[in-house]
């Protein structure tokens, strides 16, 4: 069915979750102050009377099995071992209704607890008792959603990509391997053949495609396989880049304790006035295994105490030698590379909740692959937080119509229209894609003007499935860079081609993001977004989207989004520079009856506990139909009661178009291609209201050494520098294609590689 796994359980016991060599360290761990709550709870579990009917006040018997088995393996406590044996023999015969939603999680945990007893208390079980337990463990395995042998569902997303295979079946198979090797062989065989290659494909990016809620849940499950197999003696089954996965949620953490949202964000990610915590073992398992102090520090920030479900594994996995490290030691920008293609830029770090914090958090997303399931159709989207969630992901995975198979989720929340990216509306698109398939159901499709569902909505079943025919490929990173200081960069830049995220209505869509850390209290940061959009038909209307919680204020080409309620005090000011003012229309969409509006239908969903789902968006469209349109938007953040926003404006220079804001000028190639010819730029004149010099960022340049030659400091262009002129040789990298020239005035001439100035 699958190739035999490359590693098999050793001929000794214990071998599930620990080996004899691990026992001395576990004994020492009992005295660690940070383990006191965990150890005290385990001791209390071992002292619960095991006879009598279960009750709401009594801990789950799986926890009692584990705790008693632990006392036996650590101290040889035969009474505790006898209790573990009796509990296991009694519980392994339980019956379950496999049709009950998510019952596999309960069955799997029972299997693993019984397997711990089978392995750790083996000498207390007779041969007949081991045979009895192994038979019931196989029976329970057949009730799991993944099937037994575990051939159901895909290897990348879905419930099979959670605990039932990567923890419960493999773990149980390790325990019973001497008597029955089949369970380990088929489970670990599939895991090594299908699960490992898929994860080794996306782990190097450091970004989990299933988002903040489901990504953390499934990564925790994937880490069980890391620990279970390594403790067995097989080593790490994955690429070591798994160790960087937790940084996704460090970097997207907002100062108010929440996160920039990603995918099907579920409870408790909407909780108000609370520092949001994920799953209790995520950072503990990552930080302990990979000896990462930043991740370990996040564990203690999120969890002062560990809940009953997790105390046993927390005790086994915690590494007391890993000391927490402060976030402030980390760079402010992090690039999550292929196959994610996402950049997070910050202006500071916050160790605790602080709504008054001046930290800006910005997400810039390409998103090279679409895995479906809990991932959204959000290629090219961005988010911004400053003293409030300003440029938001709209919609919610809660409420009256919010869960997985709800109209709100299928037709709005997951769709492109709910994100800050671009729509191209083809009125006949449903003729080509009349339905979507997911979870065994077929849904009539809706036309939101957005991105296509790969494979009609069904997720890829394997890595080969993901990569074949480029069906699931939705974008490509064309450039990425930040600097010049790698710890506190002045700029963070990302460019991607998002054409393949759309149907054939889109000929080309390139988006460039440039985040500027202005390092100024009144004007802390700005985000410039430059788009080159080519539709297959000039009559397909284009929409540039920007979502918000509160109602936008539109004044000609300027839109103001505020977050002034609930103790927040932030504001986003967006100036739409392209399309030109005489060829642009900016419309506010939202409010009662139109909060989740999709071209004539409001996919209503009520969840009054939070406002995170938003209620408004602006749509920017060109008035004149064209195949090719440029969008150039400059967003700056400031306090809601701050002084006037910085002036902005367009800057044109031959093949370059861009914007100025404050002391900054940013230029992009209108062709979308890398330029390799001589360029000249006449910088705007200086006056009392202008900066003393310009910080110039020029994107879309060919790789190599460029020579920048300054003029005489006046506003007129001079092809030859004056005696006091300035000449600088700058390297443009293949990855970045960007040139940063701080402190320039007057004329600027750029000589490409290979030419003499």
C-alpha cells in the first residue's frame, strides 16, 4: 500500500514518547519551578479514585491513564501502574458513534493513552491482556475518519493532516509493533511517503497555509510526529526548517494582543480585551525541540498554566535548558519565502497588550500556492494595523452564518472580495465555473469578480497533485528586499505576479508593495501599493479594494479610515494617485444590509461579540474602460487626532511612475519588467515646506552595479555632474531589483551595469 517506513521501533520498551535514557531528565524536571503547575496536576490525576462512574467533575480517564503510567515509569510505583493497567483494559473497549462530528479526536486520544500504558506498563500486562488491548486498538482505528488502513482524505489538508495519523496511529503502532507491526507500517509508511514531502515543500517558507487558527492547530499535530519519531530513535522526520514555522504568528501579532487575520480565523481569535492564546503546546514543542528562546518566550506569554488536556505532553516535551529571549532582538521585517511569498514589516515589538502602542504591523502577501480548505482566495492582499485594525481582512468564521459550510464562508469570507486586493468582473464567469466542490458537497458558484477556485474548490491530495499542471499555482514572487539596516529597515519591498490566481479574464496582474518605516512619532509609517492590471476585455470592470471596520470618509482622491472606538486611536489616510483624479471613481460599500455585499447579495452573518469582521470597504475603479490600468495608492497611518497627514503626489520619470510622501520618493517601472538602460529622474524642487533631501527608492532594476550621479542640487536635470556633484555605485541584487538612495536632491542620473557614466 505504501513503502515500508525507513525507520522501525527499536526492540525495547519504553519507546513511545520516551526511552529509558529520557527518564533521569524527566525526574529532574519535576523540581523545575516552571513545571510546578503541570507536575502538581499530574500528581492529582494519579490520585483520583479509578472506580466509580465517570462524572463531569472527574478528569477524562485518558488523563488518569497517562498520569498513573508516568508515576510507574518514573518511580516504579506498582500501585499507580496497576491503576493504569486497569483503566486501559476498561477504556479500550469503549464504543463510539463514528458519525459524530470530530469524534476521531476523542478516539485518537484514548488510543494514544492506552498505547502509553501498553508500552510503559508492559511488564504488568499478561500476554492475553496485550492481545486483548491490541485487538481493541485496531477496532478503534477503524472508527477514525482517516480510515484504517489510513487511506482516506489527502496528505496536505483535512482532518487526516491532524492528530489521528501523525500522533495517534503512529504512536499506537509503535507501542504494539512487537505483536502487530501492521499499524505502524501502514501509518508511518503513508506519513513518510506523503505527509513529509508535502510539509518539506512549504516549511522552508516559515508560513503555514492554513492560517492563524487552523495552521497553529495542524502545526501542533505535525510536531507530534517530530517528537514521537525522534523519541523512538528515528530522528527528525522533517526538514529542519520546521523550526521556523512559529515566527509567522510572532510577526503578525498586533499590540492589542490579537493578530493580523489569516484564513478561517476561529474562536478565540476574536476575543476582546484579551491576549489571544493559540494551542497550549505549539510554542512549547517548537521552542523545546529546536532550542529556540524566542518561541519559548511566546509560550510563557500565552500560557501561565497548561490545561488538563495538555499537561502530560507538556511535561514530556518541555526542555528546561531553553531560556526565553526578548522579541526586541528580532529584525522588524521578516520575509516568508517561497512557496508563501509573504512579508511582514513592523516598526516595533510589544511583549504585552497595549492599545496605545505606536507599533505599526503590515502584511504584504503574494501567496504562491492555493491549498484550499481553510485558506482564502487572497493572493495579493495586504493588512495594516496602527492603534487599531485599519486595513482589514473582512468577514468572520463565527456567528449565525459563519462556519465552514455556511453561505457567508463560501460566498464572502473566503472570497477575494473580502480582502484588500483587486477584482476584475467578467459577467460571464459563471458559465465557465458554475459550481464549487468541497467536503463532499457541490455548491452553486457566485461571481465576486475575484480569484478562481483551483480544482473547483477541492484541495490537492498530495504534493504531486499540488504541483501538477500548475492548477494550484496562483502567484510568483518577482522581487523582495528590505534594508538598509536588516534589524530596523527603512523600507520593506515585495513584488509579485498574481495573474494565475485569476481565470483567463486576467492577462496580467503585477502588484508592488513598499512599506516605509518613517521613524517619526506623528507619521510612523506608510504603505505604497502599485498595480499593473491587464484584463482580457477592456469592458471587464476593475476594482481596487480597501476594507475597514468603521465607515470611510471620502474626499475626492483621499479616503480616511479611522479606528476610534473601543479604546483605539488610529487612522489610515489613503491617497489614490492612479487612476488619475479625472479618471477615478471611489465608492464606499457597507453599512446595514450591505456589510458583506457581493454584487447584489449581502451574505449576512451576525456576531456582535466583536467588530473584527468589519462592515465597510472602498472600491476604486477607472472611469474609462481599458485593458491596461495602473493603480497607485499611498497609505499613511497616524493617530486619529494627529495633525494633518503628509502631502503626497505622483512622480513621473520616463519609464518610471511613482509617488512622493514626506521625505520619500518611490518609483516603479510601468512596463513591469526589469529596466537595464540609463534612467534620469528630476527630483521635485525643495522649498521651506519640503524636506532638505529625498530618500529615493527605485524598483524594477536589472541586477548588477548601478552608478547614481547627482546634479548640481538644483531642480533642473544635468547630464554631467557639477564639480560638487555626487556619484555613488550601488549594487542591485537579483532578488530585490531595487535601489535605495537616501539624501538626494535635484537631478539624478542612473547608469546601468556595463555602461560608463
